[in-house]
């Protein structure tokens, strides 16, 4: 294995194999509300104690200091990043539990950043959750246009304009209410405003709940590339109210599932198998299935991020399908395809290339194609994408280091991947040609 | 003392008094090249060991691994911030010592950010220093328009444009060559580009050498306020070549001295007394006097920043005169007055207010007025500044917390200050009225 290859094949040695087993065991033990639990789970309750070895903790127990009420107790995933650690609360109706949000608001002034689509649906409830029983808090709002094509500097400036015009000081809190675009922009605004203010995320799409809710990546696009300008910045907390998914369009629902599927492929074979049994339940927004998929996705991402916050290696594996996918988004134009749609097609391309390299069995290629199709996601890039477009755009990917394009590719049994620049260039060319018209 | 007052009067208890004494003692011991050493210094060499109590270390010795050559060894001030620590090299002709820079360049690609005034003077020498004997390194440059009025988002985007068009990846290094505006903008660009790349500062003004070279504050202005958008981001190293001051206009030279004088006033009475003896030598660019003033300023700032990187309290004291000064810059228009000129007038106002509160002797008021006049700095705001302009602009200062304007004011003997919101509002009004026409 070349020096520039970081091996992430967990089964490559005994210790890693134990890690994989215990991770899987942990994931197998369902919370009380879980949909369609695997039969083997309940037979191994003793293994729960293994989870103490991990820096990601999940609990469905009543929160400490939480007044007893009739509402559902949230599931909590803790993201452990030293003094930047934070909880993710997951559950139905959490926007009605005002104490969850209020304990994380610093200062008396809040700026809610949302968009034109989400504001009519959830802004009033969010303001109510922030202020109910707490008259000292005042809330400003800025409502941005909706869509990836507005994830730019001009739109970001509207957040700064509002914050400065409202004279918000360093003790204020920014709240992102919306999908990934809102979370990324509000997070970068919070990181930059007065060189950093408090930040809370209320993600309202599956994509934002399972991806941008963990790990602190914030930023905006440049006309020449996605997320080229940004910061690593952690929130005070993330509140995932699964009820907000009831208003999510089907296409966006499917888009978010592309990231959920990714976690299974790169590090959690059992989760992938669970998805193969439950993908239709997720599309139908079964609340218990959603809560489980979101929790397990967040746990997987939190486990990776807590080991590699600044993406020196391991964290890059979360970008399976993203290098091809970003090329599609950039080449086809931001906003034409949803992020997860581009990632889905990109994942198929990465899996195809892994197979051409002889690194995985054909059965994995088929299972990936199958589950993505069942999720109603594209499995080929748009017809307008050419080989030269892919090459040109991928050359400015953030994972290029000293001129070498590194990719996340599957290698070994289901649930194992590598992040490497050490691959046969002909396999990449063959994949690009197979998936492009010209 | 109210809860919102942070006491920074070092003589307020025994331990703090010891700190002050040892700081002063340390500062009194001049390096080999020092201009006009105080007579008392050499009588206390044993006290040098006290400096080990501080996290700021200075040395004029040959650097480890440095090839022996005929050039002057630089003075080194270490800024200790854990894994974000970095050295400041200070000396004449350091731009000719290519190994100093090259040891801190990461990767093979460098982007030098400079401006139209500095580029003709020092860009070629900087590129030579980066590449001499090191053909693997390639250098891109972006030359921005000169001046505070270009410290904005539009100009910052030119840096991102150049970086992305040049396909710079995460392993590149951004180099700021110029004054404080270039340092702040290049630093914020480095903090944000691909969510953070390596950064080196080559400050070419006194202001940048004694202020922005230490502490990692980066950012840009908003039309409603200075430095409202930015990041805390530390460089890999700072290289201060005092020869670059030979081309600095007199007005900018004086402007930088306003910050040097500030360090004496807030925490280093002996340094202030040294300045009272040497201010004309500094204006005349005596190299030894400059090197000493820059070193001692950096040590003072580094000592503060290493205790309070994110400005939760102590670090705010570095803003003596800056709240009034920022109001002048904003109200009068960016670029009309230099930053240090506004700070000088702001310092006089802060000192006036301190005196009105009964916190300092009249002799301090006179000494501050005197030294600023000898440095050819303004001691009153522009005539167009009104009381209401001051109040309106100061209300959006970053030091406002929950609506309360906190100020840095002198209190006690020379060299002591407080950062507080606990002061008589009438004293502030009286100062604003005394220094405004209407």
C-alpha cells in the first residue's frame, strides 16, 4: 500500500475488526421506538457496555433537569469534540419542547436565519420555542431566497447586514432553520460575525439532519466550485424534529437518503442491510424508521468527526460519491439536481470504479444500484456531463493534494472503504467514459 | 466593583504586583543590539530567569538548524498558543534570509497577497526568498488596491478568485505582504479558503508589525462597522524585516507608534518611559530602536493573547482608544484618517474620561498628550465628529455586551487599566462633549 493511501478497511486487523463488530452490535440494539428491529439485536444486550469505548453516546432516556411532561423524550446523540462538544436531539415534536432550545441560547438576542420556503411552515413555532416563558429574549429574523444557487457571498451578506443593522453583539445566538444550504450559510455567518458567535441548528431536511448537523462544516459556494469558502465551526446544539419532514417534498426526501445509504456503504454494513429492508418505510416517512435512520447516521458521522475534525484523512471517507457528485452539481449548474441526487449518481460511479479496480464483488455493485433505484435516486449523471467536464471540475476538488486527486472508493466486504490517490488512472478513465456520452 | 467589571489593575494584589514587577524587569533587560538601554537593566541579569514564568519567550541567539552565515540573527518572539503557537522573527534584512520563510511554507504552492504600493517595493524579493534554492515551490500573486477602504468583501473575493483559478489546494500557503489591511484580509482569506489553509505574515508597516502580527485577528470591514466579519486565525510565522520601514511614509510611521504607546499605557510603564526618551529616534527609523520597540510591543501583546486568545476579557485591554477611534474612522470615512491617527485621538479621549472619573492623575493626561504630539499624532477628533455620531457608532462596537458599552480606561498608576462597563455615564458624555463641536 502506497504512502498516500490511508487504509480504512476496518477488518484489516484484529483490533479494527473488534471495532467493527462492536459498532455493529451497538447499532443493532434498537431504542424503544425503533421500527423493524433486526431479530439478532435483543439477544446481545450485554454488549451495550461496549459503547463506552466510543466517544459517541446515544440515549433515549429522560434528559437530566427535564421537567416531566407528556411529550416524547428525545433521542440524544452526543458529538464529542472536547470543549466544542454538543448534543443532537432527535424526535417527533421537539419544536414544541421549548426548554430544549432555550438551555442552549446564549445572551438575550437571537437571529433566526431561514428561507422563503421554510419560514411560512416553521418560523412562528421556532420563535415561540425560543421565547415562550422567556420574555428577556428577543428574536430577529432574516429570510433568504431558497436554493443552492443562493448559497453565495451576496446572500451571505444579507445575514451580516441584518445582524449589524440589528446591532447584535458577541453574546447573541444565530439559529439556522432550514436545510443544508441554510445550515451551511448560517454556520459560516456565525463563525465570521464578530469573529464568532453562538450557533444552533434546526435542520428541516433529511439531508441536513444526517449530514450538516454533525461536524461543523460551514461555508458557501464560489462560481468555480462548491463550498470553497467556509469554516469549521461547531453549534451549541442541533434539534432534529422529525415532524418537519412531513412537509418535505419527495425528491428532497430521497436526496437525503443518499447520505444515509452512504454511511452503510463506507462503515456500517448492518445499517445498509437494515436500509435494504426499510427503504420504503423511510420514503413513507414512518416516524420511528426516520428517527432510527437519523440517529444511526448521526452516530456514524459523529464517530468519524470526533476522530478527525479537520478532515486530515478518516473524515474524507464521508465524501463517498461526492467528488463525482460535486462535478455533476458544478457542471450541470447548482440547483438543477439536488445534492443527494448528484451524490447518488456519484456513488454509483465510485462503486463502478472500485469494481473495475477489482476491489469489490459485483454483488455490491448490484445492491447499491438496487437500493438507490428503490429510493428513486438517479444512478447515472445527466447526459450533458462529458469526460472533460468531469476531469476539469474534479481537478479543483478540495481532496486534491499537491496535484493528486484522491478518491473514496469501496474496498473489501460491504462496509469498508479507502481514501486514496493510489489507484490505476485507467480505471478512473474507464468509469468516466462509461458514464458520459462524450 | 460591579460584576461586569474585569479588573486589570495589576497592582491590586500581591501576586499581580509580582507579575508586574517581573514583567517590567524582563522588559528592562535589553537584547545585544538594543538602542539606548536603561541604566538599571544590566544590574539585574539574574532576573532573566523569571521570564520562564511567562509563555512569551524572546531570544536573539542563533536559531537552531540555521546555517552559519554573515547575516544578522533575528530576534525571535514566540507566541505560545498550544498547537497554534508560532514565532515572530524581527531584524534588519530578514527578507534576504530565505531559509527563515521556507521552513514555514507547507506544500508546493504559495499565494502572495499584497497591494499596489508594496508590490513594486518588495514583491520580487519576497518571491525570491520563497523560491531561492527551492525550485519545487511555485508562487502566485494577487495585487489588491491599497487602503482601508478596500478592506471589504468585494476585494476579498479577488483573493478567492485567484486561489481557485490557480487551483490551489489545502496544502498551499497564503503569504500576506503589506500592512494591516493586507494582513487582515489575507488572514481571513486563509482562514476561509477551503475552510483553512496555511498562512504567513510579512508585515511592512509598524502598525502591522506591532499589532496584527500577534494574535490572529483577521477580517474585513462592513459599511456599518470595522472588522465586523472575520476569524481568529493564527499564522505559521511572522517575518518582520525592519528595513521595510525605510520606505514607509512618515504619517504611517507615526500611526504605528500610536499602538506602541498604547502598550506602555495599559501594562508596561517602563516601556512608556523608554518611549518618552526615544520617540524621536523611532520617528527617525533608528534600526535598533525600532527592533526594540517592535520586540517589546510583540512581547506585550503575545503575553496578553496567550492568556486570552478569544478576547473574553484581558485581551480587550489592547483596544485602549479603539472604541473612540473606530467611531472616528467609521464616522469620518474609512481611509481619511489612518488607524493609528484615530487611535491616538481615541486614546486622548479615553485618558480624558479616566481623569474625569478620578481614576488617574493629571500628570498622566499631560504625558499622553505630550508623547502623542511629539509623535506627530492627532490628539483631538476631526471637527466633523458630533456627540451623536460617536454615540450611534459606538453602540455597534464589538465590546458592547447585552446592550452595555464596555470601555478600556486607565486606572491607577501609569501602566494600569480596566475593561469595564461600570462607569459614570456622565463622564462619557462630558468627554464626548469636550471633544466634539456639537
